[in-house]
């Protein structure tokens, strides 16, 4: 066995763990048995972590830390300790990733299995594999094509699926996890009940599920499912972010192809991998390179002209004269280089630590955009068909806006490194994964929802203003009414006082004349009646005034 593998394979599987707004990261991490099956490897305060198995791994992480910007390092290593991401490694290393197809097993060394869990609601599972045994591009293409499948792209009634492995097994000394695609196909045949029970529109191969949940044996029975219908209290629902395939990063060390790609056709002014696109009689390097970059066992693009354009757009050939090229497609990040072991620090390690990490970041961005876009659609559907938006619906838009701003600042970075090569590869990955276009679409979606919320807020404010005006008018009318009543009471009281004064005046005028013309006995009796009449008038007046005042006080209340 060579000291270095013929090819390195990294499979990246992004998924959504926050499948409802009530779920928090602690809920998902219950299934991981953190500290036992999954080990926390986040860096804190920008210090290199202690749990490193060998010096070479330490060197690689140090180089990666120096390569990336401060913001990028935080979403790679959690250097700030703010848990934007939590980084884990599977507790077992050096297992096997076995891809079985039609009686042949492709056995790859499992160098490491990593898991990044992002607080916003997505996670990325990463298989780091090495191929020491199969030393040609056809085998590499088979490994990539069949090893990346997490579900059937379409169903067949029998036989070996043309795009899936028969089995995928992830194994270690004392445990293994297997997805038997072949048996599933044989059982689907005409068995409707089996299809209903075992085939789901969303599915994730069993090794992924069981690596995450440990079959529920050490975490209180919690398990993972990608079938929403099977989710319940103990079955944690996750949703794949892509289609039925994982994203592939692959580096191939092959002297023969390294020599071929750097040959230049002076007559056509092109490197041979492009010139041979027009050689219809001898399908050469362009076909092989196309299959490698687009992760196909057989080239699906039969147009030489189209292959030329696709390769021209996908190949990054900065170091082609040294026999090294990189390829970036919607499905893959590829490096084809020489077998010379002296390039480990200049080509291999940068690819495995820096460029693969850039690919992970880009896949994460794609997953975040998908997550937020789904949430935007859910919010919009919540008030579809309604004449008016409620205050709670406005709050849901505001929460989504806040999550979007957080994602922009923490994850949707415009730059992750100052190094020119990294910038160029990052831009190619973003273009191939439609990041900028999808970001623009998401920005428009969020902007439209924000406009709806603003209009609804304005409408509510206008309605509140109108209600305040109505209330003010009613209050003013009430106050005016009370004023009118008060004025009426005062007029009546003044009238009574005047009336009483008149009676008293009459009494005081008549009584002296009456006394003068009466006898002494009658005069004494007249004086008595005078005072009795006066007292009666005073009492009647007081009673009348008191009753009116009581009524007036009740009106005030």
C-alpha cells in the first residue's frame, strides 16, 4: 500500500434539523449522545483544540485557521464560542466505507466522520474517505457515483439499480451500519404494502441515520427519520437539503492524466483537454475529465461542443503547467494532480483542509438559503387569501427578517479568505451552486414580505388613529353634554333662588302692614305665623336644593 492514497473522497450531506420553529438545537443534540458517540471539537477563543490524534492533523488545522478570515473561522471552528456552529467528530476513526455493486466491493478507509450543527437550523455530515486500492479513473467515478447516493433517484421493480449501489456499509471493528438498496428494490416489485411502509419521498440511507442516532441505544430511544409521516415523540424528523445525492469532493493522484492535461495544442491555442472535445473519432481526455468532474460513470453529455463549454466553465487551471487542475460543478469539487508525494503540502493538504472547507461553507449557504426560502413560503402561505394581516402574522415576518439578517452576518459571507486562489474557487463554487442568484431571490422574497408587513403596520396604525379620533370625538361630545347639563342645573338653581328671594321679599313687605291694622292679640299671632312661614320657606328651599345637588352629583358620576 502506498503511503498516500490514489484518491481522496469527501461526501458532504447537508440537512435541516430545525423542521419546525418550536425545535431548538438542544432537542436535536439529544440524539447525538455528545461526549460518547459524537465528540465536541469546537475551538474556543481561537485556541487550537487539544483533542488531536496526530501532529499532521494539528498542522492541517493550523494552516486552515491562518487561511480563512476571522468570520469564516468562526463558522468553521466556532472560534468565538458563540455556538453559531458546533463541530463534532465521530468517536471511532479508521473504519471502512464499503460500496457494493454487482458482486464487487469498493472498500475505502474512513479517515474521519465529522458533523457541523449550525444554530440557524441546518447541519452537515461529512465523510472523509481514502482509496488506496482502485487506481484508475473508472473506479474513482464508480466510487463517487454510487457512494454519494442517499436515496433512489427513481424506482425500479427488480434488478440492480443503475444509479445506486446494491449496498453501502459504514463499519468499524465492533459495529456496522448498512443500507441494502438491492433488497429494497426486490421487495418493491408488486408489494404495495412494502412500498408504503419503506419508500418515502424523502429518505436518508440507513448508515447516515444510525450514525446520527446510534440506533437509539444510548440516547433514551431517540431516532432519526427523514420520513415526516414516521416522525413522533422519539423519531426526530430531518429534511435533506439537496436531492438524492451528497456533494462530492475528490482529489485524484494520477501521473498519466497529470501529464495529459498539461499538454498544450499550439495550433488551436488550447490545452489538450479542450482540444480533444472536437475529436469525434477518438473520445479522449475530455470525456474522462467530464465524467470525473460531473460524477458520472458514463458521460451523459454527448455533445462535443457542449462538453467543451462545460469544461471551459468548470475547470480552474491556474496550476495546469504543473500537472494540477481543479474542477467545480453543481455536484462536485475535484482536483486532478500527479502522484508525486512531494506535493502533499502544496496541493493535497490545501485541497483537503482549505478547498474542501470552502465547499462545505458553500453547501451550508445553499442549505441556509433553502431553509429561509421554505420559511418565507410558509409565512406567506399563512396569510394567503386573507383580507387583512394580523399582528401575529406581522410578528412572524419580523422574526423571519431577523433570522435572515443573522444569516447574512454569520453565514452568507461575501468573502471567506484573502488568498487569491481561495477567492477564485469560492466564487466558482458560489456560481455553480447558484448561491448569488438564490440569495437575490431570497432577498426579494424577504423584501416582499417586509413590504407586506409595512403596509399592514401602516394600515393598523391608520385604524388605530381613526379609532383614537372616534374616541376623542365621543369624549368631547360627552364633556359637552355634561357641560350643558351643568349649565342647565345652574340656571334652574338660580331660578329657584330668585323665586325664594321674591317670596321672602313679599313676606317682609306684607307682614308689617298686616301687623299695623290688626289688634294686639292678632298681631302676636301674625308674628308667629310670619316666622312659621319663613321657616317653612327656608326648609322647602333647602330640601329642594339638596335634591337637585344630589341629582347633579349623580350626573357627574
